[in-house]
């Protein structure tokens, strides 16, 4: 297998200039063309997409709202077995979707310091819990102020709550709404030969991030072809729950947030995006909706590809007029 980039020539030239992390794959969807390129892997390999999973969960949430299954004010206790767990049951789905729930990034009950040490020292997966264990870890959890605070826990609970509202599991809901091509392995034994194993930025092999509980916040896998098809449906507005991309609150100054999706102005253009990073993978997805152009980047190395993603999107969207012109 070649270690260089292979695929659409224009994209290969751009990747040779900008991306060092390999194995990797990238796709571009523009008004009159769709391009794909891969390096040190093939188009059938699946990558951990990390926190881009939150962007998919945001779509599932908004689709459930639009179908009347839940509302922004629906509370977790209405959907998940949280009797006797304390304040966490009063958190609304709308607050979870915009990272304004007051929940911490991780529940103290999961012993995050111990797990972080295992991750740093041995490359272990800190997120292998089943859903029942995650819910147990929220007992007695105290909520913080309801301002913006990025929370993996919040999106884990959001995804599983929306699935419960549909009478489904998160995996089944994901397949029913967004397609069976996405996978959410719960155990290492569930991985297939095409599932890549990632490494940290120093080349050390890292344990796969698998687990039932983490799926809605960071446990989804996909091929570059699946992500290109997904990107196409986001841009043409046919993806269920597409209103998830529309900002409904401020996340930070001059940065808006929809249901998981972040929107900001980059070099005079309005970009909606999300990134992801696990122990052995990194990812980025972004769309310039005015230009009808989007980019997705996946790498089996835990080194940020955000800068390269923004740069590539700017390059392919630059021929479109800026808003208001």
C-alpha cells in the first residue's frame, strides 16, 4: 500500500502541501464536484471520528424535536432511569445540546484522574463503560452555572435520552436516521479488520475508544466515503435534523452554537464546523453553507487537523461569492 496520497489529483496536490498525519483520508464536496483522497490506507478503512459524533447526535436531537418525540424543555428524568440521582434529572435536552447544562465535562463518579493516568501511561481507553455504568456515575452530581461549558457527559446523556424517546438504542437510532454505514463498537471484540488502529503523535499505538456510553459524544466510526455522503446531505439540506447547524446561542464571544455544531466567521466567511480527537485519531468537518462547499478530514493519528481543515475549506470555497456580495 502506498504511503503517499492517492485519489483526485487536485486534492492530492493540496494534501501533499498541508497534511503530515497518516493514515489519513479527506473528502471535499463542492457545487460541481466531489473529491476524495487517502494516504497510507484505502477508502474502505474506518476511522474514529471522535467528537464529530456530537454533531451527529445534534442532528438526531433536532430530528426528534421536529418529529415531536421531545422538545428543548424535555428533562432527562422523563427519558432515562434517573430516580434518586439528584439534580442531573432536571437538566433539559436543549441545555445539553448547547453545552449550557451546568454538567461537568466528565462525571466525578467515573474517577477521571485514575483513568487519565491509564490513558497517558498505557494508552488505555478511558471511556469503555456501558450505559448503566454511566448513569450510575451521575448519582449526586452537582450542577454548575448554566453558562457555556463543553461537556462530553452532556452529549452522552443527550444521545441516549433521545434514543430512549424513540424507544431505541443509540446505535439503532443512528442507523435508522443517518444510515447503517456508521458504527458504534461497544467492545474491542466488535472491531472489524477494516477498523483502523490509531496512534498518538509520537507513533505509540493507542487503545481503541469503544464503549456503549461514549457513542453519542465520541464513539462513532466511519469511512471517508460514508463521511463524504454525509457531508453532501448536510450541504443539500436533506440530512434529518439539519436545523442543528443553525446557531441558537452564543458559545464564546463571536462564536455561535446550534445543536452541537459551532459557527464562526473565518476570513470573512461564515463556517459551521466541529472537530474530534481521541487517543489515536483526529478529525474535522466544516461547511461554508453560502458557498455550498464542505470538507471532512480523518486521520489515524492524534494530532489536530483543524488548521488544515479550515485552510482546505477556504481554498475550495474561495471561488464562491462572499455573503452580501
